[in-house]
C-alpha cells in the first residue's frame, strides 16, 4: 500500500495490479468516504443507514419494496445501501428514481459474472463457489462503507422492517436505548414472521391503485407468528459501525463493547414472507396492526413514488 504524504488531502483511491505510473485515465477511482478528519466527533452525514444485501434473480417485488423504503423514511432512515446483481425492470426503474433522489445508494454487484454463487443460504444443500451471492461480503462491506458516515447501521433484508413499538421513530428508540446501555454497540432485534398467505378480512387496504403493481401489499398482512423460542430463532441488528469488526447475517462475529437483545415489546422485525411455522392455524396467530399506525403518511408517499416512475397512473388513483 502506498503511503499518503501528510500534506496530501486525498479524495480518491485506485488499485493497480502492478507498479506503474498512473497514466490510464480509464482507471477506476473510488472516493474515500471514511476520512475521520473531515468531521467533528459525533457528527455524522447520516443518522441511520439500512444495509440490504444482494438483489438477484430478477427480483421484482416492487410494491413491498416501495412500502418498506417509505416506511423506513418515516422511521428516520437517511440512506439505504443496496447491492444489485439483478432485478426486474419495474424495480430497476424504482431504484433508479430513489438513487437520483439520493435516498438509495446502489452498489453494482455482478458477482455472477466472476463466480458461481449459491441461490440459497445453506451451502451444503445449494452448493456454489460463494454463499448466497456474497451476502456476508456485502454486509461487511456496507458496515465499513458506513463506518465514519452513519451513526447507526441497520442490517436486515429488504422484506424486513425493524419496527419500534413504543416509539414513533428509530431516533427516539435509540435515544432511549443507548443511554440505558452506554457501552453497547450491537442491538439485536427479534424476527417476527407475518405469513403472506393470510389476509386481513376487511380489505381496508386492498387499494385499487396498487392492483397493477408487482409485489406484496404488506398492509394486508396483520397476522403474526409467535416465535418458537425452544428452537434457534434469528435476529437482525442495529449497530454502531465503529464498534464492529466483522458480522454474520444474524449475529455479530467480532465487536467492541456489549450486545443487547431488545425486548420484542420495544422493537421487533415485521417480516412479511412465507410461513415459518406452516402448521399454525389462523386462530393461533397474533393480530398485529402496527404498520397501520403509519398508513396516513405511508400510502400517499408510496403513491407518489410509484406515479413518478410510471407505475401508478392518475386514473388508477381516482
């Protein structure tokens, strides 16, 4: 590695495969983002960053994606980092719009052009050269990308929302939790499944303007599985990135300071997906309408972004 002179205020860095004078103007230069000297202590460009590991396989769940991003915006998230291998055409338009706005930072991730990544999480069953399209790599890269830029980083999938239940925002949640646990850099949030096969019967939020939009309407799914805590149960995390060295998907591998499991009545993950406990009947599920507390602000915001990318016409909204 080259030594940077003290008088040099470098803004970009590149990588060469052999020593040479840098003459090639086509060389890829990467901006240096984690310059501690550029900010004062406890001043950050962002308060909350969400790290979303790879999109692949032409993923095109547009409606849930838009609802989740707008929900995070309401909760106080400033930036969402997404690693994109491939996605569907409608979702690509949506992401391009969010990127132009500055809310989403898209990181191209063409890992399938160089390796044969596995399509599922279990390497013994799904093989491949690399676990799940490099999920662990992207999560760790996102932490370091955000190290000096973001006060907190949320590590979760795009179909998950880390939702406070006793606070109106992530800001007020962490303003409460952090002073109570001052030496804690990792806050573990329990995952709760909302099976997408069960629909809220009144159809209150079965909205006609979304009928032509690909994807799941998370407002229609209010039935929640109670986790089986006698078995391994996954968590996702809110972390102070400067107190983290290495992460896995559901737990921290190396960190400084303490870890705290946040009680589910304070904060839990809303995860709308296929059932985890498929044998549970509707009567055995809990009714959880926490998302509805935000519907008056969330629905117009989703409509606006869908209309902006041509997925919601004025006629559909009427």
